[in-house]
C-alpha cells in the first residue's frame, strides 16, 4: 500500500512537472537568474525530472498508482547514491536499505518531456522513524537538469554556470552503474540553494563529459 501522504506528494509532483520548464526550475531553486546564464544552461541542458522519496509496502504499489494515473513506468533499478545518503543520515544497515528508482512519464510524452523520478524505500510500518524523518526534511526532493550537449568547456562549464552563475552550493553526487547501464550508467551532481535542491545528471561517468 502507498500511504495518503506519499500519494499526495506524488500528485503534487505530477502537477509541478506539467507546469515547469528549465527557466521556472532554475528560478524556483536559485531565484531570479541572469538571462545569459539561463541561455547558456538551456544550450547545454534540459529539464529532466522532479524527484521525491516514498515509503510504500512494496515497490509495485508505486508502479500501480502511477499506472492508474496514466504514466508509463520504467524500472525499477537499484539506487546507489540515495541509498548511501540514507545509510549515512540514519545509520542504516546497507542490507536493510534496498532503495529503488522508478522513472515515469505521462503516456503521451514518454521519453520526450520531463518526468518523475521516484525513489522507493519499502518500510513495513507507516510510523517508521526513517520515513517520518525523511518526510519532514525532504532531503531527496529535487529538480534535475540533464546535460544533453556539454559544448565548450564540457561539464566544468555547466558546473561553473550553476555555482558561479547561480550561487548554488555543491552537495555531493556519484555514479550509478545500474541506471542506463547500456550507456555506461548515470552520474549525478547535487547542488543546494535557498529554494531547494538541483541535480545535474549526465549519461556515463563524470569524466566522460569533462
């Protein structure tokens, strides 16, 4: 079963994805942005997804809900980066932290428009302490930009646009070999700002786009 709080969170995320583009995402996280910075980002990146973490009884419960809402769901694949973050924050045993990633798109736009990224950590009890803490903090909620054309300067230039151009603060990252395995996995870098968290995602390892 997927609880009411997590179900409501997913519903709000659906509405956000439908109404946002790269500019709105950047301004929501970082505030008003210089038009030249936005243009430079838009020439290299697209708005890829909005993400959250939920705690159902089973991964299949989330798949079922999204399917009933008209979404095409791919996965699940094991998470690496989020699992490690949860283990560090809560002192969990890695064997008890089987986090999965689900990707979902509205059926009419599958693969061609921003979608949802849902991290799923099944927990047996609705009042589970980890679930309560994460629902309060929303540490894993974020918007994501996907690098499509690193262009001049590669990923270093994209990172510079986020840090120097938008005053975002680097907040870790990593590489997940299970997601998009056919293209070398997926790398992510996280950034924080007063308005929330932003993820920069790139196919392959980070060095591939440097």
